[in-house]
C-alpha cells in the first residue's frame, strides 16, 4: 500500500494513511510528509480527508470491515476501493508486466523493476517489499511501462489485464480464502485468461499452464538457467533463451530459488525487448529485498539473517540457502507463525520444515486479521517438531535465548511483527 501512497504523493496529491503499528515503512512515509495514524478512530483522520468530493479511500483486505474510519467512509458515500482495483486503473493505459505466484513474487518483481530501470526502460514499478537498491517499494523512472506484483490473496490479481505475466508457483496457500488447492489453481487460470490478446504468459516449467516456460537446469524450457557455479559467495550462471544465451551472469542473492526468480525476471525483460547488453550488469548490481535473507549481523561470532518466509515451501528455500552458505555451522531458527488458518492448514508441513534446523525458538501465532481457532496454537506446532532443542518463547526474551544458543547462525522468519522485533534484537545483540 505504501508504494501507492508514494506514487500519489509524487503526482502532487495530498496523502494520508492508517496502519496498526509504527514501523520503518511508516516512518519513511512521514519523512515524505505523508501522515500516518495508528488509532482506529474517525477523530484521527487528518483534516481535509473528510470531504467525499475530493477524497479517494484505498484499503487492503488486512483492514477489518469493523474499522471505524473505513466504515464511516463506506456508509457516507465516499469513493472507496481496494488497492487491487486502483492498481488495475493505473495499468489500463500502460504496457503492464505482472508477477504472480504463491512464492517469490516480491523478489522477482523487485528484480524485474531494477533490470528494466537499469536498461533505460521508462518504468514505474509497484513492489511488495523494500528494494535495497532504492530503499523504497516504488521505482519510478518513467510512465510508459508498469510493473506490478500480482497478489493472489482475495483474488486481487484478477483486477489486472497484463501484457506480459508470469506465474512462478501455485502451491497451496490462503486456504482460508480459497477453501481448496483446486480453487486456488482455478484462480491462477482465471488470471492467465486476463492477459491481453497477443500478450505472453511465462510460467515455471512443470506447472499445468500453457505458456513459455522458465526453469533451472532443464534444457527443455524456453528460458533455462544452466552452468551454475558458486564463485566468491555469489552465483554465476548462463541463461539460454529463444534468441540466444546470456553468459556469465552474476547473482548476489543466496538460495537456488533466487536463480529461478532471476531467470524469470530476465525472461520478462527479454520478452519486453529490454537492452540485452545492459541486463547482466543490472542483475549483478541487484542487492536484494528487505527481509529476504537480509543480513542484520555478520561477524565471526554470529550471523543473524532476517527473512519473510511464512509458508513451509519458503522455509525450505531459506533452509537450502543457509545450508549452502554455511555448511559447517549449526543453525537456530526463530519462527513466528502467521495466521491461525495457515498454521492449521499446514501444521505437519511446518513441523517438517522447522525440524530440518538444529534448534528452534517458536513465537506465538501472529493473528493479523483473524481470531484464535480452538486447538491451534504454537504449542501444538512445537509438539509436532521433532527437534530436541526447541522452545516456546516470548518476544521480549528473544535476545536472551539467542545469546544462550550454541548456534552461530540465527534465522528470524515470519510475516507478522517479527520484522520489527528483529531490529530490536539486533540492537540488543550488538550493544
């Protein structure tokens, strides 16, 4: 949502917003003179935003229907729309590239926006995370091409009509919304049908979709990453594509899954017709996305890594990356489950994924928009984990427990407020 706020502010509009809690993102918006309130009360709405003739209200599904200000806007005839609808408006008159998938879309979107900007494409990119190269979730170097993260949650991506789209994964997720994995897959097929006539779908090789395929080490794919090596802590690989081969590409991000993400971003760039000669340097210069394998501490005594992983498949990807980077070290994972429904739906898979590490500190479930579900708790998940070194802990005690761990490598994973907690822990461990 903050990327939209930045965009409208840059267009000369007065912008204000609401969030549950202060964060680095809200502080960055306030620096741009975008006021943010944190109390659910109509009295908190800044002056000038209660005139329905001049106010557009944009919200995400994370805002409950019971929100006092949102309810006031709806009941009093304000123009109120979901974020996805507004993004759909912005893409209508521009060449649109949309990145979809249950995993990896934020990193791929950030990579794609960066590649196009560095290749001199007049692009505006709305990102689902903070791209470290820009310290922002908005890249704005032109207005002819638009890049958006196409979110499957609440079927939001069906508001888009892209010219080029990708689907990188369709693993079961958001079952509280979809009810079944098949319903989720149908939604992705519906998204595919939204691609404009003459447009292109790029999809991961092996998905039950019809489009150009992208893969790692699969010569039958249209775009194939091959000859992969680790050199000086970075990946080096080639990308074979229909018109040739990009040789000696460098990717600074750890994890084999990021080779795929990079290949997808490159494939979309090539399909658009971006300057092929500028893409290798652009990829090599991409430094990552905040909370995607982000180093908070990197010393001889401790390595602390922060990641947004909140699904078993994402935890497995982080596990692969950290074992490849630090094969001789024990790894402590700190995990905050996100949503009671997701914890319920993937309880055995979460337990299996977390059991791959050497030790576990487990936080209470972050409820977000949900109420508690009887019988679903972090204690139940902890009991299912097979590790001998495991413990349920409170956030205020994290630094103490991490210090007491024998593990040099520490991962802090989750999609709730653990992103803010990692900053507190980092400060406590380094002072």
